[in-house]
């Protein structure tokens, strides 16, 4: 059962359940869309797992990207004794997040690719694949009714930066054992051909570094260790020193270096405080912000709000990523601002300064042919991507009726004899806003949309209920409704209308606060709409004296 990641980009999480045991694969987050005002992140609803907590055996992690591990701190708060299992870098990144959330002792278990671990009736084998972060693995989950093969996020890079291509032999051997069902990454299912090797980015960086006269600023995903290595290599080649800005990036560099995934020559790195000590042509800066995140390093640089670095004419900025769907506006706003500051900007796939970490169609077909599953479930993608991936599976010989294009919450059941969709559980969003988890629902979002769209008006009045008369007010306070220099006259007109309407209320009505509130709300809403055709949130405050 996918709880997240089917029909969307992000929030990846899949539940594998047998009669006696439950294991969960990944637990990610998703960034809010433009309609989710004030929401920080979106995580999965754990209700399905909560109802089966007595069967929960482990959380298995395919790799250390936020859309696969970002929800784990919230998961651990509910299921504190559940082992979190993954490769060394994945576990290191999760531990860093755990410290930020002050989770205390967590049962972390580190595995190496090729290792098998058993949890109840499920045995999980971690198999090395290529992706844009070190330590990425596919999972072969051996269950009582057969193998469920979960690819995780992957691509087949024949010339990876770390010199370790995906373990084709092991994947093929799993296929020879017989795979009941495969769940596979669909992010690039619409893209024909092969995804380019990460080494192509190194060649592009070499060309960019060769012609850059001033400082070079490279923005990329913090977790993209192969990309970080390529920037370090080119900095060394062209006699530049490198600085890393941003806590998340510094964490990844620290852990990846410690675990041997990253090689930084002695003396090649410098602190941000030393940037002013070297001439521009000897400096490379890596930062976060390739997705236009409001508080990220690159975004703050683009509006001259960064305390360490100001973009000036002559700087070359490389945005080494493509926008995640939904982030395009913020990314291009940042790029426009960088151009306004006089920087030379290389972005997207310009000069191949970025390649995807996800398999394109030919690699997806190769994975299908290596594994040869009986049943196929495309995951990790928007719905159109899942449909396209399902069509690819049929081309490789999977029976059309054995391909299930699932959405979050769909329950798929498999036995020795058959597989089918058998029901629907809740696979919805849980919104995290500040310290609140799940307390922002549709009603709150609806109010926030109304406030953003038409503003708010408060009317304050004091009444003497015994004498049934107004003793003070009405006063009107408006925010986001009228243009302030012109609002005084309008507000005085509204106050006059409200006074007249209050005079028209009967003695019995004036003694009932609820009646007065409704009268004020209706009168003010109609008066504002007749003047402006706007429907702000109207809040009457009636005080009894």
C-alpha cells in the first residue's frame, strides 16, 4: 500500500504487510503548494500504520533524499522503538535530522549494499543502484508469497563518479529467482532514451570554470554528493578554493567525507569567513537554493539578504538542478534577480550543468527486463508518469491486467495465485505548520485563502444589554481591503451605516449578543460588497458593559 508518492512528487512511503508483520519503505516529506498558506511541510498520514503498530517491525530507507527521509522524525515520535535501517550516509543524514528534532535514542541500524536483514516474515536485501546521492539501494523483500522488488530512486550510470555502477548481476539474479511484484521509480517515465551520466556534468563544469573570470557560485541539492565531488574536482583543477554555505550542505559534506563518499584535497576548502581574503578568480562557493526556497542561500543572495556573500557583476552562478514541478516560479524569480545583479547565470540543462538522477525510458525498460516481475506497480511520480511507466511494463511482457496504476491509499493484495486492488485506505496529507502537526486542516486553509484573497475587517462595539443601547462604537478596522490613504472616508461611511442598522434593532434583539453580532456581520459584509465587490472575512466583536 503506497501512503505517499503515487500521483505526486514527494512524500514517498510504502507499506508492505504480511499476515504477521509490517515493514515500511521510506518516509518522506513534500513541500506545500501555493494554496497551502503558511504550511511548512507536508508529511504522510500514519493512521494505517498506527492501527497495525503491534505488527510494525522496521522502517527501511532506500536513500537519503528529503522526499524519502524527511518524515522520519515525525514517524519516530509515534513509533519510537521501530528500527530505522539504511546505508551509512542515509542513516547519518537521518541522525542529523533527529538531533534537530531532539528525538533522543533511536534504534538506527546501518547496512551495506548486498546485506540481508530479516524482520519477522520479511527478509530485506539491499542492492546497490546509482542515484544522485551516495548509498542509494533497491530492496528485494522476500515475503511468504514471493519477492517484492522495490527499486527506490535509481538510474543506470555506466560511468558513475564513485566508479561503482549499479549491481546489475545481483538485480538479474533476483529476477531469476522469480519476482512476484516490482515497484519502480516513475519520475522520468515520460522521457525517452537514457539519462546522461553524471560525468557529463563534470565536463560542463570544466567549460564553465575555464571561461569564468570572477567568483563561481554553484547551487545544487545539498544531498547530491556526486555533484559536490565534481565541483570540488574542478575547483582543484582550476586553482580555486571552495567554501560551503548552508547548514544542510555542510552536514552532507561532513558526513560524506567521514564515510569516504567525498574526497576533499587538503587545503582545498575554506570557511565562509575567509571569502574576502582571496581574489574572485580563486573562489568557488557551493550553496543551497536550486529550488528557489525562500530562506536558502542562493535566494537570499539574489535579493542581497545574505550575511556572507553579495552577488556582484562578474560572478558566475550555476544553478545545477531543474525545478521540481510547482517550484518553477520561485526558481525563475531567483534567476531573474541574479541577472539584475549583473551575474552570469547558467541554469537548467544549459551546457549540461545538470543531469537527472532518475532513469529514463530505456533504463526503466532494462530494469523491467532484468527483474521480469509477474505484477508491476509504478510508483514515485505524478499520475501521468505512472500511466506511461505502466505502458512500458506491458511492452516488456507484463500482462496488462497485472499492471496496477495505484494512488495513495490503494491497497494491493498478492497471493501465490493472484494480485488485485482490494480496497482503499486513507493516504492523505498531514500538514506541519510550526510546532503543530496535523492541526491545520481544510477549514484553516480555507480561512487563510479567504484572508489572502480579500482581507479581514473587524467591527467593535460596546453595548449595555440591560438598557439595550450602544455605549461605544461601532469602530471598524480593516486590513487588506482598502487602500489606506483613501480608507478614512470609506470607513466613516461604513460606521454610519452600522450605527443606523444598530438603531433599527429591537430592544429584545439588542439584549442578545449573538443577534447583534450577526446583524453587524451581515450589514458590514453587504456594505463592503456593494462598494468593492470584495468578500473579506468579517469579525464582529461585541462587548457587554
